[in-house]
């Protein structure tokens, strides 16, 4: 009886351990970052990109989505504080301890109203209405809005602003930042597709986070403007990043960032052209095309197929021991893709290292195919150590990724998140 009870007790302990230990070992997931954005504005509540004010009473607070299609702030009440800029800056004013500790309210993702900062905060120095003066020599402040009284990073949105007192404040400068979709991959804003809501950082020692299009009034000086990389990995930049801008009083300059995204374009792989689906499309015109190309065998000799069965065996046996053989197989598959209307020969693909690529690394499918065919006509045996192997590998990789439907420049922007 005692032995039975002992066995049951041990079993119960083992069961509890099986439940509890994995739970203890499981990682604690951090809360996701707060969506949406906040910004300072004036009493008209229309100036999203204002950041210079004559006095502290001129500063109002508004917020909502970062851009028209973005998620807004979660509905509810929010704490507010103003600090000096920079990490660990002292608190100058706070809503905590005031008559209304959470003065900001959000409905349907938007602030219910614009809130005058000096009216919703109490000074850290004496608890009276408003917020203390900053000791920052540039008159810089940082406002925080959070759904937690601790103002932790993931629960908080911030924005910086400046208060320029005195009778003759310096004339501000205007800095514009726009984002364009570069569908022709030339690094020039000539496609007529501006992108709204791309996250950028404007920095002059203090960060200003904004979303395109930006038109912000700033102090004269030198600014570093940086575009953020989205979480989606198929986006590529086509312009310089970051950009340094020097602004004189009264200047107005524009920074342009170009991007494109890669994706499908109809490419079909060697596997497709060697299976029954590819065979069903392979006719006399396809065979004639293969014979007309400078295709190579493993030995480097010319390959001129007499029928689909021979072509299929050659395709399945392709290897990179002789890089010219593997390049031939990828060229053959892409030529068949274009001939059968699966790929547009004028489509742009990412083809760095090829002679036909532009300075950003993009070329049309037709140009890469013509280049590969010409190279195969010159160098049919490129084993390890061949001076032509690296060049043929670049051509092979460009065609391979396109055949796998990965590297076509998309005609319109895809989704992006930050």
C-alpha cells in the first residue's frame, strides 16, 4: 500500500514538473510596439510637421495613424510628460499627480482633440500648471504619450519640438522629405509614384521621426536624413541613404528617397521544364529555339537537342562543375519562359555583376539572356580556376533567381511595415 502511494506521488510530481518546467523555460514575449504616431502642432491643429514655436503655450499635441493607411493609436486614455531631449532627460512636466492624470483620450485611433501641453501638465519643479524650461541650448523639448504611467518604450510615442523665445528668433528653414517608387530602377524620381507613410529620421543631434511626405520647419544647420528599412525584405533602396543637408536661414530643400520591391514575374524553373507540364508546352518552335542558342554540355561541347527527351535529360543533369553547363540550363529555361509568354522579356530583374546591368544592378530579361548566350558562344568550358567562371556565375545567378520568380521589379509598391 505504501509503495503504491509512493509511486502515485512520484507520478504526480513528474506530471507537475512536465507542466511547470516548460512554462518556466518559455521566453517571455515583450509587448508589441504601440502603433500610430503623435506630433506637436499649433492651436489650429493643422500643422502636422511643426516643431518650432515662439513660446511654450503655443505647443499643442495631436496624434493618430502615422499615415492614412496605417493603424491608429489604441483607443483609451494616455499619460503625458515633457522632458529634456536625449536619453534619461529630466522630467520638466507631467500629467501624473495632476487633477487628470490621463488627459489625452483616443477614439477610433485618433486624438479626441488637440491638447495644449501647458494646460494638461504640471511642472516638475513646483506642481503648478505647465512645464519647466529646458536647459538645452537649442530650446529643445521631448513630449511623451503613453498608455502606461512608466512610459516604457513599447507603450510610448514621442516627438521633439523647440521653443524659440526672444524678440528676434532666427528665421527657420524648410526641409522636405519625399519617397518615390522607382519602378524603372534608375534612381530618379520620374515614375510618378510617390509613397506615403515611409518612416524617416531627421537628425541634428536630436532625432525627429516623421513619415513621408514631410515638410518640417527647422533651425538652420546641418541635418542627417535617414530612411528606415521596412520589415519586408523584398524592398531595395535605389538612392543614397542617409543624406546630409545643410540649411541656411530661409532655405527650403528636398530630400528624395527611391525604393523598389522585388517579387514574381512569371518565372518557371528547370524543374517545370523537365516535368510533364513543361513537356506539354514544348513544341517545334521551342526545340528550334534551343538549337539556335549556344548551349553547352558538361564537356564544354555544343548541345543541340533533337527532341524533348534529350533536352529533358540534359536539363536534369545540369551541374555547375562546368559553369557554362549550368548557365546554359538556366538560359534555356528563361528562353522558354519568354517564348511561351510566361515572362515579359522587357521586365527588369536584379542582375548584379552582369555587363547589361545598370549602375544599380538591374537589367531586362532580354538583355541578360542575350549577354549569357554571347558569353556561352565564347567560353564553353569554365571549370574551377577559369577566369570567366565568376562572370558566368553572375549571369547564372541572375537567371536562376528570375526562373525561381523572385527578383522581378514590381510595377507598383508592395506592403511595408516598420
